[in-house]
């Protein structure tokens, strides 16, 4: 099947290189942010109370989910930069959106379970 020249979508090499470099810079900045967030979360460790333990679990989950979501977005951006035509862009977009919707549902369920556990632990009578 031949495509008309007007149907083809090509990113100029200079723009592609610039986009790739930008994605890599964002990835490195996010990794630095994650390191700082994980360090902050670890300072809660060892406090011992149920409320703090629940908050720590919820915080760790939130950081983990943010890391996965940003990583997925950066991977998506990298694939978009490499796309050869509009059909590939649409396929990549559809796959990304579907994957993120599944991830959101799973993350919401996990977060709900963690919040429920934390609330139950806090309300449990002290012995």
C-alpha cells in the first residue's frame, strides 16, 4: 500500500535529537526527585506508631505509583519521538492511554486497601 507524501509524518533529525535529549533530562531530574522523596520517606521509619506506619506505607505507595507513572510517560514520549508516521503515533497513544487506565485502577485499589489497613490499625485498641 503506497502512502502519499502528505500522509507521511517525519520528524526532522535535529528536532528528534533535541526531543530525545529533553526526555533524558526529564528522566534524570525525576530520578533525582525520587531519590530525595525516598530519603524523606525513610526518615519516618522507626517511629513505631500505627498512624506513622500507615502513613509511611501510603507515602511509599504514592511515591512508587508516581515513579511508575512518570516512567511510563517518559517511555511513551521516547516512543513518540521515534514514531515514523501518524498511524504509529495513534497506536502508541492508544496503547499508552489503555495502559495508564489499567494502572490507575490497580493503583486506586491498592491505595484504598492501604488506607483501610491504616485506619484499622489506628483504631485498634492498645494492649
